[in-house]
C-alpha cells in the first residue's frame, strides 16, 4: 500500500540540486531578473562560510547520525616540525571528505541544537518526521518541472501533517523575522513548498519556520506561515513561473530594464518618512 512517504524520495543533496527542475531558490532569483536566474544556472555559486555553517547546523539538528560522518573539529598542528607535519597528514587522511569546523563553531552548533530541542513548539514539530526528502512535479499551468526539498516533513503515522524549515537569522523576533520573510523570499518558499506537497499528496498542510539566532544566546522562535504569507508568496511564485516560461520560449534573459529605458527613482517609503521635533 502506498503512503505519502512514497511521493517524496530520499536522494543525495548534490543529485537534487543537479536535477533540472526549478526550485524556489531559482524562482526567487528570476524575480530579481531573468539575467540573475540565468547566471545562477550557468555558474552556481560556491558555498560561503556562512552557508557551510548553516548546513552543519541543519545536519546536526535533523540528521545527527550523518553529522559525525560529515563534519569534524579542526585540529591544530605545528607543520614546522617533522612530527607535526606527519600528524597533520595522518589526521587529514583519516578525515578525508569531511568538512572541518572550528571548536567555537562546534560549540555554537551544539548550543543551537540544544536550544531548539528545549523549545516546546519546535520539539513537538521535530518529534516525528523525515528530513531532506525530495519531491518533483510538473506545474499544470506552465508545464514547468518543479522540485522541493523540505528540511523536515512533520508526520503523523504515514501522513504528512506539516512542512518545517529551519532558518538561522540575526533576529528571530516576530518583527525581525517577518522582515526576513519579505526580503529573502521566504514567503515564496512557503507557498511553493505547500503547493508542491499538495501536488504530490493531494493535501494542504501548514508551513512552519523554526528560527535560530546566529549569535549567543542563540534564541529560538517557531512560527506558522499565515494565510496572507502563503497567498502573497503564491502570487509571486506563479508570476515567476510565467516569466520563466516566457524566457525559455523566447530564449531571452533580460536584466532590470529590458528595453533600456530610463526610469525615475524615488526614496523607499521608510526613508521618506520623518518627523521634525519641535
């Protein structure tokens, strides 16, 4: 008998990213401009140190058994001496293929994981589920192949009852993180993933963010995306898919001003508001 687990597959992260279907990261980039999307496809960015740290934290929290196989604390050796050089070479051979973390990074990750586990709401979401499952579907309106890879699927038996994404942020407060949702395209991700899971299972489930601050004390907050967040994100990603369809059909990938027009520019609204104290 098939369960909802069968509609999503376990596969290596590299294989998922190599699949030609479009994911939410690509849709966020095409909303900046098709030229940025094309550059992203043609020259995938190398992981930054911040991204590598985020990956290490995700793995420690969601796949702890894989964490020790993938990450290791860097050791210091005096390579100026024969003994130190030999010890360094032996350590590197023993840990070949692993990503080295500093002792401070490892301590931070351990505290971040502990704080998430101590947050009642986050712990409840993590109590039963599956990490890093990949799903693929074809958008019926545009015919574009789509993909998603939720950090965590919240399960009740064999049923998916929620989608959870882990975010690191400098500000996990409701006000701070709501700004991150707007500026970083997290609303697009929430709507795209929710609709992707519906396309695969026929069911609409809530989308949750578990947010951990990057600096001590590594405060944690858990949020459920509101109907408004989902609706706005859906409008954005639907427009992005239509734009991608047009770009592919016309083999045209313009930047900000496709016709070379000259626009009038204003200050952002927040900068135009000020009060004169008497």
